[in-house]
C-alpha cells in the first residue's frame, strides 16, 4: 500500500472514495402466507464496506472481485447512479450523485450486457442523437469519427440497424457511443464478455490507443484476466464489499507467487540435478533439460544459476511465472 500512496502523490487524483459504505434493506421471510404481508421485518445487507480508493488521471485500473463482491455497486456509485449510505466520493472534484447531469458530460460508461444504442435505428442515427444530447461540436465529432473508423471499423456497420449487428459489431459501436463526447473517465464493466478472440483483441487495442491519445482514465472490470494483464497499470481487488488488494500486477505476482518454475537446458546430459535447495527437479526426457521448482523464500534465481554452472555448463534457461489467473483464483477462494 505504501507503493500506491507514494505514486498517488505524484498524480492528479480525479477519483477519490473515502470510507464508502452501501447498505440495502431487505425483507426477512420468517413468516409465510398472509402473516408475512401484514408483519414485515427487515435486515440490513452491506454491499460495500469502508472502501477507500484513489485513482490518478490517465491510469488504467483493473477492478476485480468474485460475483457479488461489490464491484458493480462501487462502479455505480462512482458513476453517480447510486448514492453511498455513508462516506464520501469525489469524481473530478465533485460528488457524482449530487451532480449527476454535469458528471454525465465528463464520463463514459460501457456495461457489457446493457446497451445505450437505439435498437431499431441505424448506427449513424444513434450517433447523431448522442451528438446532440452531449452537445458535441462539429470538429470534435468529425475527429472522433475518424478515430472510430480507423480502430473500430465502423464504416462497415454505419448504416445497419443495431438489431442486425453481431455481438462483436455491437460492442464496437457501444465503445464508440460511450466516448463520442471525449470523456475524461471511462468505466468499462465486462466490456469483452461473449466476444471472440478477434473482437477482444480489437477492443483491447482501442482501449490502449484511447488511453495514450487522450490520457483517458479507465476503470475496467473483467473476469478475463487477459484483459486485466494487457491493459491495467494497477489492480484493485474487492471481496465481500472490502478492498483487499490495491497494487500493480508485478507486486501481485511477487507477493503471492510462493514458487518459481525454471526450465534449465545443459550443454551435456546429466543424470541428477546438482543442487538440493529446490522444491523439485524433474528431468524432461533426455537429461539435457530440467524443470526446476524454486521456493520464493529459498535461494534466488541468480544464486541457483551460479551454483549450477559450477557443476555443468548451461546452454539456456527460461523462467515461467505463475499465472495471474491462478493467483486471483486463490485469492477469491482463500483471501489475501
């Protein structure tokens, strides 16, 4: 956390949440039949608990958590759709709920399973309406269209009704619609859900281009770890309504990878791995290559290589990092 706080001091903070909580009141079903209709008892459910977040201008944040962890609730509060039960939220210096209309002109939102396009209208007519709603100037509109045509291939679907588009085509149009007003912040909730590999790659490339070209701040939620790894500067993990991790992906790997896998190839074949300070050393078929598992709290990779070369000359070696998806899955299952 100290790493994050130090970096935040250097950045222009445009999203800040301080001790934010969101609670819902639901009916307790202790009675059945008519008695339940006449006598109602309620209980409080905490969807978000004491969330503290700071996000700087131009950052791409991966916002993660298992289903029901509070991700969507937090995103909706940052967008101004929901008001927190307690705590304070500032987006671009203002309360996003109290200033919903003004806030809407400065942010963009893409929900993977909800559309902001008009179902029966051609894409071009939808964009014309959005242009008027957001009061986009002719110069900004034309510049945006050039960007969309180049990176999202909108020309091929420009005159088609939205209901005739494939999922991949619709998501490209959704992205374009969400940033037609050149927002400073873009919230992406499962933007690549259901897309094929080609469409996913296209969306990722566009997100990178948008971030570099306009310094757009992007908050991304996704269950596809490829999205998170390729795009995010930092990840925030929320579980049971609380933030449990808030650092870079490299920090995540270093902190939660309890072992490292190395593939070491020797110039000559050997029958036994010469170093015992490893979890496991497995011969890969011919004796020339060995798969070695090294504990994080034992000797370093550099020390291991130095020791091994005293016994046999190394031809090459490769390091296999623990998969981020596996680390995240373990955190979901067992906590930090």
